[in-house]
């Protein structure tokens, strides 16, 4: 499943995994599976190891599969998607290889 969404990413690649991540990212860019292409096409690692999207709005397929793949490379942080109908979803990374889905809870009146 995919949605047009804006991606907000707050993740650093682990220093000891940076070289491997860069090699893996380059090799994935040539693949055509939807989850890979839609999630890594504009992803880049900055000099400070921060992940950044060159173009963060698009159709993102299988974001959970992407998060599970990404967890081995990143320190603690999160990735958040905001869909065109303002629905929210995302993933929290603990830096130890675990990833947890984020949920949005609407606060109603006080």
C-alpha cells in the first residue's frame, strides 16, 4: 500500500555503519521493487551522517518494510509521514536495532 505523503526524518546513521549504509544505498538505487525505489530514491546521507530527503513528498510504498531495513543502520530517532489527507504515521528507532510504530492520539478538550 502507498500514500502520497511528506516525510520528516530525524535520524543519524551509526558511525560504524556509515560506509556500509552508503554502499547499500547505492546498490538499492538500481532496484525496482516499489518499497525500495519509493523510499530510497531521494534519500541521502549528509557529511554529518544525518539522513535527508532531497525531495520528501511522494508516494511511499511499504514504509514498515523500509523502517525494518533501516533499523540496522541508525541511531535513536524517528521518521514521520504526513499523508495528503493529514493522516500521520511513523516509526521510532531505539538505536539498538529495534523499531516501533508511532501512533497519533488526538487530544480532545480539557
